[in-house]
């Protein structure tokens, strides 16, 4: 009987120690989680601040060149040359700062849409990025893949990618092609755009897809789940409204 009297308090004492230890561990875990979230938040704020400063510097530098061009201090070609140089330096820094999820290959959902990567072109990792519906902070799929300029290759690959994904050429660029053909030239106006949506139209596809080539030969592939993006934006607006 005496043995049982001592045995029960011992079990209670051990149980209290275990519970106390668990609570202390939980407090420690909660504290660590809070500190981690705080550090992450501070890093995000610092990154946003850094990006804003870069964008401000970029705008100021471009404005200076435009003012000199408008004043006749420098020629149009010289202004374009200087602006290109600014975009290659400060512009690229801004792109890196805002690129939270760099991408180098097409995600599975993009492949299912019929999209494919070009051959013979190099991806520009500073500008190429994506979001995912599986990330609660994003909530929708989007993709932007930018390839370094090579005009002839980009034009050929854009046509191939668009044909595979069944993305039509825009009416504007069809007209441009006709104008070029009538003039007997292929380069009066350069570039091309394939899109499966019309901006401002009432009926839009779930995924807005665009395949474009700039005058300098930069190939860009973009795709966005506009339905879920709109839902995510509305959700964010509701959360930001005061109760």
C-alpha cells in the first residue's frame, strides 16, 4: 500500500514536468515563429524600399535624357542609345529586385495549355518569373518568360509556338503584315504579337496568353489565369478594408 502512495505522486510529478516542458517548448516555438515572421517582414519592407529607390533612379535618369532630346542637345538616335544603356543597367537591377520567383522552364500547367519553349534562344533569367496558385500569398498561376534578342530566330519560334498552342496573330499585326507585303518589304514595321484575348472584351478566356516579339527581337511568352487573379485581387481588397 505504501508503495502505491509514493508511486502515484511520482507519476503526477513526472506528468507535470512533461506538461511544463511542452508548454515551454510551445512558447519557444511560438517565439521563434514570431521572430522568423518579423525578420521576413523586415526583409520584405527593405526589399520594397530598395526597389522603389531603384525605380525612382531609373525614372530620373530616363527623364534627363528625354529632356536633353527635347531641348535638341542630343539627337533622337543618341537619346535612344543612352536610354537603352540605362535600361540595361538600372532597368535590369529593377527587374532583379522585383523578380521574386525566377523561372527557367515552363511549369506543368503552362505545358498543358499547349505552350512550348523556343529553340535557339537564351532565356533572360532577370526578367523571367512566375506565380503559383499553390502559393497562398499569390493564389493564381502566371508566367512571364523573356528571351534574349535574336530577331530572325525569335520571329520563327514565335510562329511555331503560337501555332502549337493555337494562339492567333492579332488583327493589328495582320494589317502590318499586309502593309509590309504591299510595300514589298518585310521590315517596315518589325515584331509580331499573338494573343488569345482582346483587351476590354466582355468574354475572356480563363488564361490570357500572349506571344510577342519586339522590334529588337526579344521574344516574350506570357500566360495568366485572369479569373483566379481577379479573385485574389478582390480578396486582397476585402481584407484591406476597415471593419
